C-alpha cells in the first residue's frame, strides 16, 4: 500500500538512531524512526557515556535524566587486574563513583556510567518528546530505491504483516553491523573482520562484594599464567555483571556448563549466580568504504565497528548523529548548500578510522599479558611472589593507562581538510589520545570556558551558527551578519570581554557551527564576508 511522506526516515532505534531522531526533533525537523525489534535490550552493548556525548546531552537538556539512571552512582569505578577476583591483585587504577567524579578542566561535563538498557530509554524519551518524531517499533525496512529527488522505502509491520511505501528526502541507516541499508547500497567494510571471538555472559548475583576483599570495582581483568583470560564488569553497580571470555581469533562454542565453570574460575570460588543471557560476538576493526550516497547515509555501527576497549563505539556514533543531524536540518530548512551533506563522510570517516584503530590498540594492550606473560612466581605466595607481582603489576598498570585516560580521543577529534571549514593557516595541533589541549583552530571542537557559575561557552552553541566577538573594542561585524541573513543562515552574535575566553580562543572573531566545531576565525573582519558564509554553509561544491 502507498504510505506517507517524511523528510527523513531513520532505520534502527539503537542509541545512534534515537540520538539522530532526537537531534532532528530538537531542530524542528520531522522524521520517522523504524526499528524491527521491540527495542528491548537483553544484554547492553555499551555502558559508558563519554564526555563529548554528555556535552550533547547537556545541549539537549537531558543530563538530569542520565544522572537519574538506575546505575548506582556512588559505586566506585576502579579497574584492577587479578589472578582471580578472590586471588592475587597485580594492580589497579582508582576512579570514584559517578556521583563523586568531577568534570575535567576541558569540559563542563564528566563521563557517565549508563548502560545501554538505561541509556536507550533516555534517548527514546528525548526523541519521543518532539511531535515531529514518529517512532515505530516492530517495523522492518524491506527495501529502498533512491531517486534524484528522494528515496522510496518499503516497510513491513511485523505485527500485522502489512507493507507500506514511504517517500522521503533522506534515508539514514543506523541499523548496526549487519546494516540492511549498507548492504542495499553495496558498500563494503574495510579492515580486520576478526580480532577475537568473544562470549559475553550477563549474570546476576545478590552480594558480589561479600565474595572477595577487593572492594567496589567496575572492571576486573583476570590474568592467569597463560595471560589475559577474561573480564568481569559491574553492569549496574549492584547485582548484575558481565563476564567476557575474551577469546582469540579462533572460533569456539561454549556450553552453559563450560561458561559456568569459567565464571567460577575467574571469581576464584564457588558462589550462587544466575545466568541471564549469553551472547557470542566478534571484535572487529572495520570502517565502511563509503558513508552513503546523495540521499542515503549511514551512521554508527553501520559504518564503523571496533573493540569496546576504550568505549569509543557508541560515542563515535553519537558524534555521527550530531554531525549528520544539523546538516540534514540545514538542507531541509533551505539554507544548507548542496555541498553540505557531501562533507559528512569527509569529516566523519577519518574520525572513525582513528577511533577504531585506537580501540584495537587498547585491546592489544589488554592482551599484552599473553605475549609477555606474568612470571610463574607471580602466582605463588611469599616474598619472591610479592616482588614478581609488583613488577608485573607496575608494567601492566602503565600499559593500561592508555585506555583509562583517553580524553584526547573523546574530545580531540577534528575535521582537518573539510570543505566547509575555512583554514586559518595555523599548523595542525598534535593528536594526543591521552592528553587533550583545547584549541579554537578551525575544524576543532570549540573550547569550553566558564562564563559564569554553571554557564559554559558550550552552552552558546547548538541551534545555529554563533559568532563570538571577543575583546573590549568590538569589531564591526555587520557585513558577516548581513551575509548570513542574505542566505538564511541562522547566526547569533555574542560579545565577550572575558580575558579567559580571549586567551583560549586566541582570535577576536570565531565562527562556531551548530555542532559546536569552529568553522572560521580571524583577527579582522573578512574582505568578503559572503565568501566565508558560502563556504561554511556548503554552497561551494
């Protein structure tokens, strides 16, 4: 049957699809989100909401919702490496609970522990709060045909079996690793299809802390004489845990009896627990060769797949959603130029390659104990054992800090070479994955500076373009403002005299995009203001 028309159809209601629907709804753009399942999460695939994602949540006004999630916010987030949970402790990295963690100096937000079965409902609530957003679960994309002026999508209601065609201007596949949209486009994934075959087991136990003397901890890495064996993660800071048999490149199938035995071995003692779900999966290192076409786009796991070591997967996907969201809105609202959406792949694909590779590097670090195994003495009592444990633990702790401290990955991505960013001639800053130094260089995330208690520069960005006019002697920006108005580009001018902002942003005029990235900066009004506006809105192909 012939169905409806929608400006945007999104396929897949995981966190990335929900974030894109919410971003579009927040911008007043009508969209339809379809998901072939009922949306229930039987085993969370992610549990860390990174700093940049929390900055987006701040923009959307849903930080209180994340902070109110069921995760026990006082639960300490220590990561430690042990022979077993009750056995020898080789080392640990201490982290406070979410309620006690402070934002880093570079952001008004800190990361949050909010597993997918808690975060997805928050994003669903956010997206569903806009009348422009229609959510349809148990609805499957059967096929689509792209035309010059739009896309025809065929959907099936899985409850009734009824089919429907929907006409849309843009179709976005946020439908995961086996993306129907990506396969429909014939786009291949490039990289390593198998890093490890891993089995995740969600289990429940009533009083895990009473089993051992290690105290509250988010993550245990279990290391035996043969090297890294498994991890145990506190999923809700209470009674649910995820046990991961890390595996290797050889495929294995485990019986429930074998899995139970492996959990008992990792803990180091018999205890009562209930297995809630078992999920074999494959760690991959893949990025799509293309992010879509003129009217069909891909985001999230549909275009990049990585090891979860570092928590880059979903957070990279949320960045995709925000980047694509403002560009779709600009095109549909009429002020975005024909080259704007072409910049999506140019900007986002290098970030995915970077983050996917770093996740694999983190996996190699975690598994380094297999190549350089702990000495036998590290598993024996006595002074010799103590010395061996201290030596191995010190080395392994230093190696793992690359994964624990990755602010540069989460905040330091940049859009070098983007056709909708106007370079200022300054050299590219180092891409340090651990230490993040803020910069207002074009293409980078605009820096955070506190303007007043509780108010960040980041709070100025989001709805449209923002022109920061810095200094006590304001430059005449009438030409830039008029040029933006002549093309319908939403632009807000802010005068800021705060020397701290001037010091961080360096230049007197800084133009920030709707996604919070710097588009242009200078110390003087441009000779041709319209040329700047045409460039940043994608009018130049």
